[in-house]
C-alpha cells in the first residue's frame, strides 16, 4: 500500500526536476508588409500643360501616401513583435 502511494510521488518529483528550454524564433512579417512598392510615374515628355503635371503629381502623391502608411505599419509591427520577443526570451532564462 505504501509502495503504491510512493510511485506517483516519485513520478511527480521526476517530472518537476526536468526542465526543457524553450526558445522562440522571431516571427515572420505579414505578407502585405513584404510586397514590393509601386514605382512613381514619370512625367511624360510630351506633357506641356499644367493639368498633366497636376494629374501626375496626384497619382504619385497617392502612391507615396500608400508607401508611407505601409512603412508606418511595418515599423509598428516590428517594434511590437521585437518587444514581445525580447520579453518572452528574457523571462524564460
């Protein structure tokens, strides 16, 4: 009877003394943040009116703004995940 009570205690002691180090890899960035950006549109050589210049500027500003937002999202994602990675890596050691 005492032997039956002793066996589970030995198993629990054995499991408690075995620690397995867990390391977490830095996560992969989301696919939309890794996409190549669009090139800006050059002003055509035959553009001789102000409306052509304004249209080209409007298109390029839109592309620039999209790239700026993507860059800000990338920075936010990186800083958050880096902080989380460092917190989990240091707490485990």
